[in-house]
C-alpha cells in the first residue's frame, strides 16, 4: 500500500516527497511570534457581513414593502427612488417564463438593499453589477458574465499559508465552478503572479472568495464567510418555545402562523416545492405545546420530505434536496487543537468519522473540509453540519482542559532519512551535480569521504503530458539519503527553485513544541499510523 502511494504521488506531483507523503509545512517568510501562554480563541467575528462586500448603493439600508406588486414596479422603485441605473434583460427573463408582471411580495425594514435582490432570485432571476449599472437577467445568462478580480495574498503567505494550499481552499470552499485539466463546461480560473492571484469568476463567487479571505485573516471560534448578522436573531428564535395546533391547515397558512408566533420571516421556497409532491396548499396536522421552534419545524416538515435553511434574513421551507444543496462556508480557528500537521490530520479524520454529515469524496453532494494551514479549518456544508462541527470542536476543548502538559521532543537532526524529489529532468541533472557543493559539503560520500552518509540517485520518471507548444515534460526523481538537517536545507533550496514546499520542516533544531495534549489525548489517538 505504501509503495503504491509513493509511486502515485511521485507521478502526479512536483512537490518534494518524504517517506511517500507530501510535506505540508508552510513557507515561512516572517515567523509568527511564539505563543507563551494558553491560546485563547476569540468568539468574534461570527460572520462576514455580505453588506461589506457589495457596492454602497446596494449596502444602503432601506425600508420598503411590496404586496403583490408587479416586478416592473420593483424595477421602477430601484430606478427612481434609489437612483440606481437598472438594465433589465427582458429577453433572458422571458426565456425562463418570467414576465415584468410577476407579482412580488417582499418587505425590508431598515435592511440592506441587496437582500431584496437576493430574495428575488427565488423568482428565477439573477443580478450583477457592471459599469455602475445593476443588470437583472436570468440565472443561465448570468453565468456567462464573469469578471476578473485581483486578490493580494502576500500577507497570508507571510503568515505561513502556501500558495497551493490557499488556492485549493479558495476553489474548494467558495462554491464556484472551475476549469480543470479535463475541460468541461466549468469556467472559473485562478492565476498566481507573485503575491497576487487573478481570479475569473461570477459576482456571487467573488463575494464568497472575498468573505473567505476576510475570515481567514481574522479567524475566530466560528466565522461564517458570507452570512448576514441578522441571522443571529433567526437562530435565537429557533430556540424559543411556542404552541401550535394545526388541523388540516394549508402549509402556507401554517408557515404564516409560525412566522407570527416566532416574530421572524418564514417563507415557502415555491420553486423547490413545485419540483416535488408538496404544494403550498398541502394540508398539515400537528399539535404541540411548549416546544422549541426548531423541534416544531422538524416534526412538521420531516414526514413530507421537507426541510429549511436560513438565507437573506429569511427562514425558507423547502424540500430536503434543496436544503442539502444550499451550503455555507465557515472558518474555525483551531490553534488550540492542532499544533502541527499530524494533529491536523487527526482532527480532520475525527470530523469525518464522528459527525453524522456526509462528506466528499464519498458523497459527491456532501460537504468539504480543507485546512489551508494546520491550525485553520475551513468547512463548506449545510448549517446543521457546521453546527455539528462546532460542537465537536467544543467537546474536544472541554476534554483538553484535563490534559497534562506534555513536551514533544524534536526529531534528531543527525538521523539519516531518504527523501524523494520529483523535478524536470534538466533541473534534476543540475541539482544532482551541484548539490554536494552547495549544502553541507562534508556530509556527502566521495573518494575523500567514504564514510559520509549523503548519496544521490537519479531515476527517470514518467513524463508529464506535452504542453501547448508540444514541449515534452521529461521528469526525474532524485532519491537522496541525507540527515534531517541536510534535508531541511535541500528542501529550502528546491523550494526556491520551483516554488515547492520544504521537506521535513521539523528537522531544524528549534522545533520543540509544548502542547496541552497528553500522549493519550483525543488528537494523538486519532493520528493515522501512516502519519506517525
């Protein structure tokens, strides 16, 4: 199994490999200050407000009410009252059978204007901003209008995030579609030039990316990357106790009664419900006393295959499939739970195995876990699953309070180990020839030093596919026997040459770590044997 893994990784990656495992140590530009006391995880921020990621005219708070008014009146209000230049693609809307006479029932009470536009997406339209104009069109047409935005990631690289790991987290946890080597209809692209990444995506994905980067820069116990702060009020209402007595009551009337009793906005996702057997007039029967709203919703909806989610300051009742597809991203600060790569692996495995949620790749519709740095956890899933992850982390923190201080010794820098470095063939030849003269020259075996430990063996590897110009991607693997201390310097050298990651970063002499985890702690027990 281990040999197979080594060969597979060597074939697919240009990252230096040690013991058949990719080394995931961060690029250290400026070291973070050492933590001298207990790590305190902040409770704030709890969310990145979408209003901070749209233009001022859409972030402006307004009070307005539409009661069955035609869509055209809403557009006129945006143009005349809000002084917004609105362009409507009526042809695209007609293609999805959406007319300007479509009735709109919406209300904002001192809330950001963008919420109204986002709620109107339930009708089947989409919106984006271009050249100081608000474009209203269909979702299908919207996906054709992407834009390129530059994000400076230099400060994150300085904090130990590697370009590869950070871009992977951005792509996997922002909800967008991306181009792959296999092609397809995905269109998002990301190109890194120095510290700046240029990303071409749709407006909604750009907001997701911007929110994710804000949360990573200022992590907390849990930070939703794109979630209105007003959702805190909805979550509090779900814990309130109410009495209900429905007898053959139409679902839409039951939703209105629940909205009145809880004092929050509860709506039916009519588009999603229309795809199933449940209609807004479907009768429901339920009698409960002194029960929390979330328990009432579960009892009322589960038998009909329905569920709910929070979006745009509204609790939407929808079918279970639609609720499962609506995923959010949250960033968790786990510095107190994950001190290194091994504990990051263990923590991730614990979440995958100890939560009821479904996860990729085992379930293509499941959630995603990513760790762009060993102590920052990014999860994309339903809000219920994100709550479950938070509870697991809090349980772990509680358990660690009884753990004793343990000192993990540094690896022996003089220990001789084998490292595998996959490089282009020409570079491998140069490195093989020059390396003994560049790094710890006295440690390489030669006629003058027959007892030295350092050796290099070059093996031709499976070539990469030809590039667009037809150039062959000839590859080689350098198999290097050396001390841990030498590998540390070799990794840094090759990192400089090909922007890869350093091999065995724990080999340096200053890597003693103090943690609050005992040898039998939660994290250490769950570290896979292959990672030890």
